[in-house]
C-alpha cells in the first residue's frame, strides 16, 4: 500500500511553512490547514493530482502567506524585539549546509525584512529550488513577475546575510569562548571574542527580562553582558543543536531559560540572538524534523 502523499511530504511542508513564518506554532497550524484541504479532495480527487508534492507545497505556501499578513499586524504590537522561534534540531541538519543556513536564526531574522511575497518566492526558489512557474502558481503572480521578485529578494538578503560560511568546528569553538567569558565574568575575554560592530538582540516578549532594543557595538554589548548572572552551583549551561547550528542553553533559578545563538565572522561574534520568551522555548525537548 502506497504511503499517503501528505504524510510523505509532511516534514517538507512544515519546513516551508516555518521558513516563511519563523514560528513553529504557526507553521504547525498552516500544515494542519493544508492537511484539511488535502483531505477534502477525497480519494478520487487526490488520485487526479499529478504532482502531489507541488500541489501540497502550493497549498502550504498560500496558507502561510495568509498567516504572514496576520502575523505582521501581531508583531507590530509585540513588546520589545521579535526573534524567530528556535527549534531543537539533529546534527544531521547541519550536514545539509544550505538547509542549515536557511533555517538559522540569522537567516530567519533577515527574512523578516522581506515582504510576504518576497519571502515566499525567496524560500521556494533559493531553498527548495522550485521552478518559477510552480512558484508563480503558489503565490498567485505571473512567472515574469516572480523572476523579478526573486531577483529583488536575493539582492536584499545578500546585502544582509553573513558574508562567509563558518564551519561547525569554528562555530563550536567561538561559541564556547563567548559563553565562557559571559558566564564567568571575563570582560577581557568577552572583548576579544566580540566583533567591533557586534549587535545583540534579545527577545523576552514582555514576559521575561530582556533588552527592548538592539544593543550595538563591542563596548555596549560587553557592558550589557557583564551584568549577566554568573554560573553558580544551581545554574546549568550546555550546548544544543539549534536551527542547524551549535547554540547555548542556560538554565538559572529566578532567571529562567535562555537560549543563545551567535553569528560569527573571522573568528569573532558579530551577532548575539538571545531568546527568553517562554512561549517560544516550548519545543526544546523534542527534535523538529526539517527537510528539503
């Protein structure tokens, strides 16, 4: 008996929705809506679909675009800085370099600066390599228009994404140096591992204590982090695979959970993403299935 196409492609559909929305909870809702539309076709209708993968991607894209417009209004009212919802991933995700980069916190943050249509086109073309005609059908635009949107989105992302890839070993070493300096109060060590123009963004959602605006520059970021609670006998710090890269998870009494993802160039930390909103940290116990 052949496997249901929806079940076969479910991880792909979730990945598409997550990359478009930056929220696992919203992505799950979109995938559920996609399943309902697929189920409504019935056995006969499903049998008439020549390319189930393309059909399902088209549905999930349209649902995600609808959700994106709703989220845009919600995020305007969000307290403080908004960061993508982090996902626990297996080390295998890091093996697919393009997938790992596309789901990284840094890239998802860049994608937030695109319009909904630009984001959909960029994700479907650059990450999933869909033909322009399929993308055009998914977003409800002409093929020529989609090509122009793709070009504009590529230029926009290229101007804001990290300029060079970082291998897994360097990522782990720099992250370890950074977290050791932060949690032991080694200000000099912190200054040495931070890039001069480092940017720190923290997301507390108005619930957990966090900087309401980005902190920019090595002096200001170092000063901000020097106030971070020191690791003591009751505190736990460890590394986890987060969105395809090594990240830190810190548990402290009375301070709660913090997960920290960093962007790195030339052996130094250029971006610090600190997620503290409890509503966004609910999926750190189970690995997300991400695939292309």
